[in-house]
C-alpha cells in the first residue's frame, strides 16, 4: 500500500487500514451493500484489467479474507488468465474474527465436529448460470444451508440477515431443536458492534426488534453457548438454554449486548470463577490419571526369563 499506483477498496475496510495507503495513490471506492452496488463485479474486473494493462500496480483492498465470500478468486482468475502476476495477502475472515472475539469455538470436542461457512444470498446471475450448466447447482442458499446442517456442525452464515427468518424456520422443520444456541453480530470486532444472543427460534424476531443492519454475521450451534457472553447460566454457573437457566425463560428469550466484547472480560471471569475453577480441576484430574497410567505401565517392566 506504500507503493501502489491504484487502490480499489471495499465498504468494510476500516479507516485505520486506509490510512496506511501513501498519499500519491489513486483511491477508488468499489464497495457493495444490500440493494446498492457502486460497481458490478464485471465492472470491477474490467477496471482491474484496464489498470494492469496500462502498467499500474493495483491493490484490491477487501475486508476479511479475500478468498472467503470475498470474490477474490474470481478477480485473481481474471487477471491470471491474461498473464498478470497476482499476490494474495491473507486476511482474517469474519467467522474466525467474530468467533474468537466472542469466545465461540467454531469446532469443539463434544459440541461441534465441523463448521460450515455459508452465504445467505447468491451473487447476481447465479440462478441463470445454474440453469445453463455454467455455474454450480445451488440456486436456493437457505435450502442448501439446511441440507448442509446437523446438530454437531457449527453454521456460520455470511450476508444472511434478510433470509434469517426462513433459515430458522427451515432448520427447526428439519429437526433442529428450537433452543439451539445462536447469535447475530452486527459490525463484529469494531467499536460499533451490536450482538443478539438467543435460540434459533428466537433470533429472527430478536434481530428485528433490535434493528440489526448489514453487515451481520450469524452463528448457529452448540458452541455459541460456550461464549463468556452467553447470557444464560444454570444454578452452578454453567451455560444453559434460557428455559433451563437459573433465572428461567423460554426458547424465545433473547439477550442484547452492545460494544466490543473485550471490555467486560475481567468482570465475567470474576463472576464465573467457580466455572473456571471447575474446568481447571477437571484438567488437573485428567493429568493425574494420565500420569498414574504411565507409572503403572513403567512399573510392570519387561518379563524376566527363567
């Protein structure tokens, strides 16, 4: 960014990152949001080619990781097919960034054996390409999400705000429990973050009530309640569904939170120290058991020949 001739940047690139670009670069905003695209994807790719053909060094600056729902692969393919060198700088995709910030493991032994990253809507022309056989066969992202889902998988949905009500309805109809933990996070990892915790049954109404806007990431799965900011606990401080929490509730309970999650980390651990001590005790007990087994094996030694 200190040597680029042109920087084409997206909507979700933070001002702090843009400030790293040198003063002499030509800055072009090509961002997209629901219902309004400053440029179509075809136009963006033609611009990249045009600048490259004129010998310009171009930075295509995106939020998150360019190859995870960032269409970086398409842009890379377009340029490489014309013989231009492309270098990919990896980023932190929203699923990893938001999950880590909120303490939500995307996979976790005993809770989630896999994770699926899904999109809540398809790009322009996807249905036509599927019908012509020139694209993939997915024409309904919600139906695909549901067929891809199981209770041992964490679902992470990008750009899924508009389709959330239908997604929740179909997940429950397919056998998901109504009290499956879920969270919607608007502008995750920024100072403007807002989040709604709830069950998969409650989340659509809760998001509507709170008025969450794009960009919002949705995470559904058992690992959501492992977050330190999961609002519901049982009598001994363990994560619980709203209906089974010490305070009582229903599958339609919801918890609203604003601001960066890191602000109240110390307070949470102080409040839930009992749970932390219990986890540490279990870990120490496992270590002692492993040591005892190792000692038993070494104590037996080799059989003595007579």
